[in-house]
């Protein structure tokens, strides 16, 4: 799992630096709308909505924008209806890929995602083909200044499963339902939380030991992430440091 953790950290930093703020806001707002429509507009009784609101706040989305998104989701205000769709496939080298999207036109998005897999050397797959290689978890990113042992004690009491080195931050993993409680406990213990979210962590990891292989897989992942309807891409690969340095050169 350490390889995936390292890659998540790399992608997290890359996303923070490269991703257009406009698209990020749009994705966050859509997530709130979908969560409100499926589970109601009260974050106290809708854990998914609570998580999406916190994620939006972490990325400086204004509260009035969040409230309007909730009202569109619950039908109090008119708006485009988005639905959550998950796609699965394989990147070159047998790397499993899960794509989560929010779309107002399932047929269009499905065709475009399938085309991205095909054009970048991957294979589109049926639902369930790769999802068994991932586990849904909550993850809380905590400033690295925190003491690892003390952080683990505070987080474990609230239901956390593990604390691991995520590069620039500590990554605290939790069962999905415990994400909010663990984040709250960490903050109450005086530690700085930089981000929290629900994620899909791989149970197996494919090592990409060749530069050409790594570049091919990254090209597909980047193409998928750049699609306007895509909110998240998960892939079960690791790139050794020596290869990663060559790729980033």
C-alpha cells in the first residue's frame, strides 16, 4: 500500500498545482448536488453530503455557492440534473483503473470515456471487472508537523484504521462511515487537517519499472482526469523513485 500512498501524494500535489480552479469548483458543486438529491439536504443525516461540503470548504468554495448547490439537489431551485457514474477498465501493463464521473448525459460521457481508454492503449471493461481490486476508505491528510504516534492515538480512538507517510502529509485511513468522526477528533486534538475525502485504495499494486511503461499509463490517467465530467481516477500502480525521476525530467 505504500506505493499507492506515494503515488496519491504525487497526484495530490500535481492536482493542486495544475488543475484548473474552475473545473475543480464545478466538480465539487456537482458532488454536493448529487449527494443532496440522493440523501437529502441535511448534512447531519446525510454523511456523504457532509463529506462533500467539507471537501468544498477545504478548497475555499463559498458557503452561499454550497447552499445553492444543495437547493438545486433537493429541487428547491432549478438546475441541470447530474448523476454519478462509475467506469472501469485497464491501462497498459494490466493496471486496474476506476473512473468516477458526474454527468447530465450518460451516453455521451460513456462514449467519450471509452474512447479515451482506446486512444491511450487501455481497455474499457464491464462493471465489476476491476473494482474488486480496490477498497473504499476515508482518508484524512494531516500536516506533517504532527507526531505520528500521538496522531495515531487520537485518530484510533475515533475509529481510524491506520496512519501512513503520504509524503507532504500524514494519511489517516478510516472506514467510510467514520471519516467525519476521525477528522473531528484529529482537529480537536490540535492537529491541522489539510484535506479529507472518500477514496478507493487498491488492495494490490502493479509496479511500473520501465520509463516508457510509466509514461503510457500516466498519459491515460491524465487524459481521463482532464475530462470535464470526471471527478476522480483511481489506479493500482506504483512507480519506483528512479523511474519517476526519469518520467518527471
